């Protein structure tokens, strides 16, 4: 393996999201796990809960997309 290939593998591993990873949720103004974010985001959109902070949240959408790509 070349150095570039090793660096690429390290970058890919660093970009993967795990359900227990935490981040700062801007709409809710607190730290959440990816698992909680995905669950709340999908529930708000599935039940059209427009009063929820997760309703059409761009950060939740990004988290969901990144998590799906990592799997």
C-alpha cells in the first residue's frame, strides 16, 4: 500500500458516523447522539409534526445521509 492509499483509508474511517457519536444540535441547542437525532428527525417528518425542531431540519437530513453512506 502506498502512503496515499493509507491516508485515504484513514479519512474514510474518520468520516463514518456511529450511532453513539455526539454532536451539537443547533435547533435544539444541546448535544445529541446521532441515534437520537435520526429517530427524532424521522418521526417528525413521518408524522408531519411541524411544531418539532426536527421538522425538515437540514442538520438532521445531513446526519441521516452521512450515516446511510457510512453503512
